[in-house]
C-alpha cells in the first residue's frame, strides 16, 4: 500500500512536470496564428467586405470555388463573384520590399492558413497566384 | 475567451490529466502484475527478437483474430487502421509548423474515416445480430461502440458536410498547449458535440475495456519466450520462497 501511494504521488508529479515542460517552451510567446494581409479593395463599394461575410468565407470558400469551377468548366457559365482572379486581386500580399509574393511564400494570403492547417491546394498548378499573372 | 471556450478549456485540461495519470497508473499496475508461469501460446518464438516480431505482428495485423475469425477481423482491423490514420491526420491541429508526413497523409486520413465508421458499424452489428455475442454483451460494450461511432460521425460531418473554422480551432488548441487563453473556440454544434464526446472518451479510457491497447503488450501468452528448458522461469516472489527453502 505504502509503495503504491508513493508511486502514485511520483506519477502525479511527473505528469505535472511533463505538462509544464511541454508548455514552458512558449508560455509567454502565445499560440502561433497565421498572419493575414488586409484586402486592398472591397467587394461592396464603400464598405470593408468580401463577397460573403468573413465567418462564412472562413468555413466554406472551398465549396464556392468548387461550385464556380463546375459552372465554368461544365456549363460554360463565367461569373465574376467567386472567380479566383477576383480573390487574388483583392487579397494581394506585398513583402518587405513591396514585391508581390507568390503562393510559395507563407506570407501569401491563401498559403498563410493553408500551410497552418496542412491543407494542400492544386489551384495554383494552373492559375496565377498574383494579380497580373505569374506564379 | 468566451464562456463556452473556458468550459471546454477546463474540460480538456481535466480530461488530459485523467487520461495521462490514469493510463500511467494502469500501465504501472500491469507491469507489476506477476506472471508466475511460463505460458506462451505455442508455437512460440525461442528468442527475444522473435517475441518482438510476434507482438508487433499481433498489434499491427491482429494475427490471432485473423486465424480465428475472418469476418470479425475484417471489421476490427478496418476500424483500428482507420482510427490510426484519422488520429495521425489530427496531428495538424497540435503541431506548428505541420510535419511533412502529416501533410502528406491528409487525404488518406479523410477517407480512412469511412473505413473506421464501417468497421464500427460491423462490430456493433455483431453485438446485436450474433445471438451468442448478444447474450454476453454488457451495456458498456454497446455504449463504447456508440461513443466511438458518435465521434466518427460528428467528425466526418465537419469534413464532408458542414465545414468549421479550423484556423480558429487550431489557434484555440495551440493556445491550450501553451497556456495562452486568448483564442476562442468556434461554437459550431458539430464541433462542440465532437469535442465533448472525445473528452468523455479520454476520461473513461483508463477505466474501460479500451485498456486492451496497453494491455496487449503485457499478455504473458504473447510476450514470453519459449525457453522453458534452457532457462528456469522464476517469479521474484517465488525466488524468495525458494531461497528460504534452501536454508
């Protein structure tokens, strides 16, 4: 009984130590989050807004884009609202030298979150990831 | 931090401590439990390396189940391998930057969830449809399957039906790991259900039949070397009695 109590205490202390060590590496640094650039223009004139509310864009932009792809490729219907080119024109990112960054950089609007969550994309195998063309 | 986030943060801190301490205590107990007899299931390996290979084959392929019942093996193995891939896919929420191999298995983990849920459904059907098994099934056997199925289905709902804000979720989780409580948990219903069920699973894991996961490594019929003739098997407590008799 005695030994098992002592080993339980030890185990408890070890757990607390592990938790503290795993946390202490960045206790004061805080959780890393993706850094997103501000959009350079607005979808609605005079308002700071995207084509849909931000909360919805965060959750289901991929569905809009896929739907747009099917409309365009299968039906031949080309609309501007959910066009990839429009996304890129607003959400352009400039690096420290004022140069536009490509999808390869983690500063890129899309890549900031996509690399954060481990979601890979094949949009940019064909499409340009910067306004005016260019990878 | 919203009220809901505080509630879930406390829930997960408590669940993690209970899981780690509970599992640690159980493993310590298993390690101390005497195995007085030499009882490997024959034919058994005659070397320690052989035993390592034997245990590994059992853990990865469920060899004994495969030999005894093919259809139960299909469902059981589908569920466990599916669960393994799905869990590995979840590492993206706890690592920053995400490890390359975790990025590479993302699509596989996604479809492994179908195997996982199909396996669970098969195992549950077994409990209900096979009369002999239904007779020996306790409520906890059914509830455990329901819990795992609930976790699987709510998770698949978020992947395939109603997406959630996974960036905020990751910020919240990384925050919990670094004691930075400035990020709120997204309050989508599916996510809250999923996380609640996972916390329940973590809490009951160390007092449930799911302990077969660490337990399989301590099974004396599996982990003993067939060397009874070369080396006398003597449990420590029996050695004491032996020494006393020799006096």
